[in-house]
């Protein structure tokens, strides 16, 4: 016995969050590179640890803050785009084929 009910469903686009995460990582790395090269504060000793850090170490420390900030920023952008896309819902008719083999 086969019956095919029809129903209406809403179809909408959704952003790919993995792509936005990767863009956030790239944005964080770019920001860390810019900040590490723009400010040359590595020649003096740190007032807290009394250690002088190389530019690579300073880049690593800045990277630890910039990458999560970039990811968070791009996730907010993705959520805003998802909210905008949810306003544009298309209606479609689907047919479900259910086969009873009994």
C-alpha cells in the first residue's frame, strides 16, 4: 500500500558557519600581524615580568587574543545574516512517498 501525502514547507537560505569561522580566524591572524608590526614594544622589558619578549613571542601573545575575537566577530555577522535570511522564506509543496511493505 502506497500513499503520498502532500504538505507545505518553508525553504530558506542559511549561512555556512564553518566558512564564517575560517574567515574569523583569518581576520584574527591579519589583525595580529598588523598589531605586532605596527607597535614595536618588544625592545623594552615588561613592567610585570621584567622580561624582554621577541617580536615573534609578542605576535603569539597578540594572536591568542585576536583569533578568538575575530571568530566571535564573524559569528555575530553570521547570526545577523541568518536573521535577515529568515525573513525571506519561500513556500514549497513536497510529496512524501511512504511505502508500507507489510
